[in-house]
C-alpha cells in the first residue's frame, strides 16, 4: 500500500463545503451501457456534498465525479473518473460523470495532449478518491464512536463489522464534507483494483449514438448570432482593404469587420501560434447566410512583411522571426536538399564517428522525406462566446484552455478571473486544438457585436489555415566493417521549420560511434503539435533504415533490433539514453510471438517497426497483400507497454485508431503549397483513409504490467509508417523514401502496365 | 425567404428560409436538431447523413426546397429510445472515440440495412466508404453493423 501526502495536491482541494444540488444535466454511466435494473436506479439527490474538487456525493448515495481534462476522443472522460471511483470505492454503475469546466484553482492539469492525461493524473486522481474515502470513514467513525481503522468500505458503503453497523456513503456525506482533509492517505494495492483494468463503456456513448448536443458547434442560446471568418488567401499575405457595403445588403447579414488577436505590446506565449493575427468576421442570423456572404466577399490583399517578436516559452524568452514571402513546395524541397549536404548542429556525439566512417568497409546512406500534414479533425474549428462588459463565457473545443487564457485576457481587456472557459467535447483534436485562437476570434466578435455568437470555420478554412505537421527530411548513414558489422551510425535530420530529431533515443546508446545533427529552415507557414510530434516522422525514417540495414547485414529485422537493444542494456554507450532497452525489447518479443513472425500467412508481405515515445513502448507487425498492383493491409499486430491499462477495451480502440491513422497518412497524407496557398482545401482533394482501406484485422496486445500508466494516445501512431514501408518493400521489391506512398505506388503500377 | 413544410422524424415542421439553404443548416440552426453534423459542406465526408424517404443522403448538399413532401429522418428520430439495433451495437462495441462522425455512420448503416439486412463485409465497406472517421474506428463500425444485422 502506498501512502501519499495529500498536501502535494492541496491546491486542488478547496475548503470543503456542503453544496446545494444544482440543476445540472446528469448522465449516469450505466445509461451508456445496458438498461439499469430497478435497484441500480437512483433518483436525484436533494442535496450534494462536495468532498473535494473531483467528487461530490448526494445524501441518497449518488456520486458525481468530475473529469478534469478536455475530451477529444481519447476517452479520458471515462478513464479518469474510473481512477477516482477505484480509490473512492464506489459502484461504477452508480457514478455520474461530469465534464469539469476550466478551473485551474481546483484542478492540476486540464490539458489534453502529449499522451499525459492518465500518466500525470494517476496519483492526483487516486489521491482525490482515497482522500474522499478517508473522510467518509472518519465521518462514520465519529458517528459510531469507533476507531476508523475498524471501518471497511465496499461499493459505496461503510461497514463496522464488529458492531454490524452499515451505511451508504450518502448518509455520512454531509458530515464528511465538514471534516478536515487528512494530511496523508493510503492508496489501494494494485492487486485489489476492481475498476481499473476492467473495460468500461464510454460514459457518453448513448449521447453520441442518439445525436445529443455535446460539441461546441451544437451550442445555442437565445439571441445568439452566427459568424464566419475570412482569412487572407495565402500564408505570407495580409488584409489591405475590403468591401463591406455590398455584403450588408445580403439577407441576414448584420456586420462585417476586422478583428485583431493581439494588442500592441502583447508578448505571445508558446502556444500563441496563429496563422493570421488579423482576420475579417462576417456576422449574421444563420450559418448559411454568413457562409453566402463569405462567398461573395471581396477584398484586396497584400504581401506581409517579415515580422519579429519575442515569445515566452514557459519562462524562456525566444526571439521569433516570421519571414516574408509566398512559399512553394518545390522551393521547400530544393532547400531541404541543400541542407542535407551541409553540416548541421551537433546534438549528440559518441565515440569518433568521423574516423569510424573513414575506416568503414561499406557506408550505407539513405534519405527519407515527408510532407506537411493537416489535422483535419472532423469537427471544423468553431467556438461560442458571450462577452459582456465585465465578464466573458467561452465554450469551445480546446485541448489547452490554460494556454489561451492570457491571450483572451489581453484581447478582451478583461481580468482572467472574469473569463470562464467551458470545455466542450471535441470532434477530434490530434494536437490542432492545443492552439485555441478560435476562442479569441469568437470572443472578439461577441465583444464587438455585444451579443452571444457562434463562429464556425468552413472545412476550407480549417484545412487551409491550419497549424500543420511540418515537412521533414532525415538522412541516415551507417558504417559497416569488413565483417559486415555495424560500427557507426549517423543521423542528420531537419525540417521546415523544425527538426524532428530526438538525439537520445534508440539507437543512440547501442552503437559505439554515433552522431546526431539537426537543421531547420524558417518559414511563415504555421506548424504545431500533430499526434506524436516529430516522432510521427522520425520513427518512420529510422525504422525503415534499420530494416534496410538488417537486410544489408543479412539479419532478421526483429533479431537485429533485439541485438542492438541488448547492447544498450548490457553495455550502454553514452549518457542520457532516454529509453529502457528491456521494455523496448519486451514489445518486440511480444509482437514476434503474437504475429507468429516466422510463420506469416500465405501471400502476405510483412513489415515490422518499433518505437518509444510518450513514455511508452510499441512494436507493430503489419501484413499486406497485393491485389493486382494495389496493396491492401490485411493485419496489424501491435504490442504495447504503457504500464497499467486503466480501461483495456477503450485503450485497444485508441490503438486501433492510431494504426488506421498511421496507415492513412503513410499512404495518402499530404499538404503542399503554391504561392503560399495550400493546394488542398477539402476532402475531395485531401485524401483521407476510408473504410475500404482500413485493415481487415487489428490486434492490440498490452504487456501485463504493474508499472504506473504512461502515454497511449500517441505511441501507436509513429511506428505505423515504417511498418507500412517495410511491408511495401517486401511486397514490391522497391523501397519508398517519400511519404505519402500512394503517388509512387501508382507510378510503379503504371510502369507495370 | 420562403415557407417550407417539412416532415422530420414523423413530425410536421415549418421553416422560413432561403430556398437554397441546405437541410443540414435548416436542421441545425432552425430546428435545433444538431445530431446531424457539419463536416465538409461538399458531400465528401458523410457526417451530415440523413434519410430522405429511407435513402441516405448528404444533408449539406440537399436544398430545403428539394426536401418538401419527403419523410426526413435524422439521428434523433432513428429510434424512439435510442435503441435501434445499430445504436445498441455501437454501444456494445464501444465504437466512438471523438464521436463526431458517428451519427452519420449510423444513418448510412441504417439505410444499408433497410435495403440489405444481411450485407457481406464487402457490401458494408462499400456502403460506408463515403463516411470518414478521422479517429479510425472503421473496424469497430464494421463489427457493429454486423452485430446489428444479426439482430434484425
């Protein structure tokens, strides 16, 4: 049993108080699953008693658990309350789950991103549950005048066995809510878990399948107006002037004006990445009317000059220069090819790589490239805002409310405490909604028109003015000696505008002579987090190269990786290797077993890939079949070590999704630019993976573990790219170096005809 | 603007809108039926799928003027208590991640099962190929359609 000091989390425990029941909408978790039996049905309590920020209990035993983090599909709204419920000791079927609003004084980390929700919530949520349970026990002990140690809890009940006394939590909740928060609490032993590790259905499942309003785009209040945004047509352009009068005569149009997201002198923070700080808003009575006016809108645009500003990156002041110019993908490619030839910034150097390469019997060099990607969340960017003279309510899709609060406060000229951000369920995030300037746009519109407003981007706006996954390139070199053994390894990787390199990850630590270099090319195209940032490219490049190397050395690809990991485990090279070689090898061994690696089904071509990111280890084996000249993914086997799995079936679902996402982006994902304009603006141009291209079968196997949970939303994504590339090599005999693979495959298939 | 008399989920509704207004926005902005989702506006993603006389159509590209006189069904009206076999199967397989596309997926699948109660895997894949799921829940969608088909 672990004892934790609750003082560490004191900030999240407000002075406890008995709260009157509010008029909230309730969603019992069992409503999402099967129909409740009569004894499982609890009425609404007359009164709620708050035990801490996360938990309140009604006098009738109803339990409300607040899920702190924004929900974008990773199912934290189910899994985080499961952790609370486990330590609180309640019947999951009688739990009501509520989305918490953004409330930084009460909750520690209301951020969905970096696969950290469960990892960083693990101890705070368990502590919150255990603390509430301890307070309920103390209340019962006080009532019964017995030693708290003699009281046990089960399924929302407290029992004193010696005297035969038993009550449900609600009966002592009012007293418990007035007691001191204990300084220390004991957490459950892992082997006594009854909720964590069992599959629970999505608490919002029923609402989703019946079309209930849950997303910001569904929100509506009395007197609400609708708004569309017009952006400059290309990166590197800005507004010169626009024509308002003709739009004002269009049906339902109320106003057209520009909004500026940043006031003079405002210092941007790290997530203040926005494409255009000045945009035009069209406001009217319905979505369709404002979209019609948007179509008719006429403006003059001009090239924007270079801009320079300082960005506050969590205390570090970073100078940022946004270059002028209208960029082209062809120029990007040419520039990247130049940088490959130059020396880069050395990030890590072990041994004497230069000498080792000079002495090598054979040097293998390969370069891998990938394009910009758009996030393409299914719910386009949108936001509701209601800004009054002294306060603002913002309801929108955001992964990171904390990172937009300063921006909102300066733009609206309101103190932060007068701005309430409410967290909507998001129709996907994938990193895009870590940048929440849509909230500032909606808020400024509402402030200007003095009415509540819902602002909606079209798909073209969403795809065309994104905060994209950067384009990257990585060049790998390996030196082999006369015995065909690997002696030196060199990676030089860069991108526009950031490098994808993680210099201390595998295979660093496994090779005596190792060099990692980076380069970066500035750009005015905005980039940001995209599911497993940087890893989502570098894993594909590295794991493709290791496959080529294994073949060159005449080794089985899994065996070759295991040999390197053995070296890193027994006699590591260098310092700061930020992976555990044993756990890394563990997932490779598990996927080898589960995929029956050495006995593939007839007619399939197999690729393997493994990667470590977001504190988790994943290995994947992908099988594809050629149907004529078209590759079809048949099976994907994944082995995952992410510590304890809270909600196994939901975890598998997310793993399956990440694999499908990876296959889609490997084959089809691509955004290009011509004169600063994205060449794809909607799904008729930007190819997304669809039902027919999904694999026939995906198996996600989790390593049985008692380690604390680590990331899951991202780690299954990066390895997919090389698993596809390595299988395609087996299928076609041709190594593909440029993502997406589909254009090259079509070219190859035309050559065969 | 013009008055349109519509039959939606078995009920008569009247709206006064521009005749070119797509049903998607009539449902969402004027009738507060927001289960039908906006995804692309050009009939490429399927998030806005509804039934027009039992056939799956993309409401973002269906002007209100073409919908008069037809029986329109949205996700809110697919079943009385959210217990259509597809809705139940979706929960059984815990299909949704973000959930945004799922109403469209279910409406497309419901139209498929109306026409073809025992579809093959290939027929399911073909029917649902027009519905994008960015979260990649395609395998669970297919499994849920098969489960529902068995119960029909």
